[in-house]
């Protein structure tokens, strides 16, 4: 393993907004929103093309949360972020989106 990659945790995902929660605020007053990204693509695997269909639970804070809250379901997005456990009790991974791009007309 090369230096700097042993702790790598970066995700880039394109898809559509499949579910959009309500914008709310943490006790500290930071905007937060939960949403789901639906992804479809084809990827090479074991010498063949595999059709990939997945929905990923995601979460965003602050300015990114406010940007997402203003979008309609079905909007095409490219999200960058990292994976983190949903909570101390649930080890299920959730994508924490730190940067988002809205893809118009693609």
C-alpha cells in the first residue's frame, strides 16, 4: 500500500435524486438533509460488462444541504464525499456528500 492511501475514503457518484428528505437543522443550527441517489451504469467486471443499479443513502450539511433541498426529484447530480457509519449504533454506511454538481441537459 502506498503512503496516503491506507486511510483513503473518497466516493464520486453520478445519478438522480431518488428521495429527498426535509431540510432540518442540528442543535448547533447547521442545515442537514438526508436523500437517496439512484445510480445506473455499466462497468467492466471479470472480462464482461456488468449492468449496475444501486441506490445509495446520502447526507449533506450546511451550504450543500441547502443546494440539494432546492432540487426536484429526478435531478441529475454528481456527488463527491466519503462513507461513514449512520450512527454509533448502526454501522450501515451512508455517503456524506461534501461537494455536489447539478448536471443540466445531460
